[in-house]
């Protein structure tokens, strides 16, 4: 199985883990980082909403919030891609039965 990891290589390329099991040290480390990334995204969204709802928020505050939201969205999409890659592929017979 090939797993997309939640971090990039030093040159900015995706990192993958090739393993027969999902329970090794690097897999657990990746699981913990994914959980932290998703929790951070929820926190950032919770803090950004009132700022974005307030018409008196400064351009600098809104821009900063937008940059942080974009970073969190990138992380969340990477987590979704990684988890999607690990879903079992159904064959035609299984999809017809459901």
C-alpha cells in the first residue's frame, strides 16, 4: 500500500510511505499530524468567522485570516486525498450489490 504523508519533502514534493501495514511508527506519526492539522483548521475557521463577519475588520486582518484559511484548506485537502487513496476499491460485482 502507498500512503500520501501529510508533509512535503525539503524540495516541496509529496512524500509517500510504502508499507504492508498501517500500524508502523511513521503511519502513527502521520495519523497524529493529520489529526492536528484538522484540529488546527477547525480552530482557525472558528477564529476567522467573526473577523470576516465584522465589516470594520482591517484589510491586514482579513488578508492574514485568508492566508491562514488557505493553508488549513491545503492541509485538509491533503488529508482527504491521503485517506481517499487508502479506501478499498470495489469491484463491479460489489457496486452492483449496493
